[in-house]
C-alpha cells in the first residue's frame, strides 16, 4: 500500500495566497477603522495641511441678518460646498467685549476649509457679559441646526463653541450649560468665574503670555485648573503674544484649534499626533494636557 504523499503548493501559489491574506486583512482593518470613525472628513492630515491658510474643502459663505434670528445678533456662516463625504460638525464663535464678528472672521474660512460649518456671530450688544455670550453661542448653534440654510449639511450631534476674550469666557459658560457639546476653545478668555467643575466638554484653553487684559495667571490658567481633572483638556500659552492675538490670522491658534475640533467633534484620531505628546516650539511658551485622551 502506498504511503500518501504530502502535497506542497508551489512558491508562487503560496506567495499569492499570502498577498491575498494581507490585502484582506488591510482592507478589513480599513473598513473597521472607517466604521469606527464615520466622521472622518478629508485626507490624512500633515503638519503642512493644518498650518495652511486653507484646507482641502472649497468653501462658501452666507450672511445672517440679526433681524432674521432670535437670541443673538446674526453673523456669517462659512461652509464646505461639497457634501460628498457626508455632513459636517459645526462651530459657533463669539467675539470679545465691544468687538464684532469681523474681529474673528479669519477663523471662518480657515476652519470651514478643513471640514466644518463655522458661524462667526455678532452679539446682541457689544457689551454683553460672558454668561450672555454663552447663551448666544448656544442660540446660534440651535439656529444653525434648526432653521439655517445649511442645516442639512450639519450633524446636530457634533457641535462646538469658540470665542475670544469675553466670548472665550462665554464658550466655557456654553459648555457648562450644554454638556452634549463636543469641543470648546476659549481664546485668551475672560470671565469672573474661574471654576467650571461640571464641564464635560473636551476643552482647549489658549492663553497669551503677554496678555494684560486677561492675564493668564488670573484667567486662562485658572480656567484650566478649574476644569475637572478627569476631563480631556489642554492649556496652550502663546509665546510673546498679547490679548488680541486671536484677532488676526495666527497659525498656532489655527493649527491646534483644527486638531482639537477634528479630534473631538469628528472623533478623528488621525489628529491625535498633533496633541499628544504635548507640542513644543518657539510659538508656545507653555503647554499642559491630560494625554492620553479618552474620547
């Protein structure tokens, strides 16, 4: 009786099988990653792409009259023109004390071109305090998702707030009042309230080293320390910068704001590399964080 022989596939067959298995695993991993992060928008980021004046999305803008809204003073909406990749997260941004939306308008197209709907607002009064500005930021988000001309482009569950000076203080107030917000970024924020221990929104606080209006020792640093220790949070201090640094185009503010919004509004972990480990550079005098992030 013959002894059964052991058949061994030719090398090229084995190589092809190995390649097919690798492709299947890679494809499966990519599919799984896409399923885990369905809100990724745009190509994989690079340092150059998030420092650029414009991102990969073409944008348009529309003006919203104060006469057509309630709860805030109107503003300008900047948005990606294509929805081929799906809906987008949205961010409302408030100016500071006595200022109009023009003081933070540079952020509109810069953030929108990275894949967000951005609403730079005017406040009801230029003298509104932070708590009022917080309410107005939330009213603006409600308008965006409920009745604006771009509401069909927005995912109402992926929203954030930003603001300068008293508008920055207002962004903390908004995050405290609406825990469902996905991100908050106060820019050289000012507020008489320093502790926001009930905030559940991932918060990036940006202060300025030479701020004489809202000194970091009594404002931005205090805000950071007054947020829960368990919160995803960071404190970035702009080197040699004044209180008014957010009023003109600023690559450092844009770079880390984009990364924070992408990471927490879009749950896009491709941007984690720019936040953890802590960034360093001549433009940053101090950075604190709670890495690794939970969200």
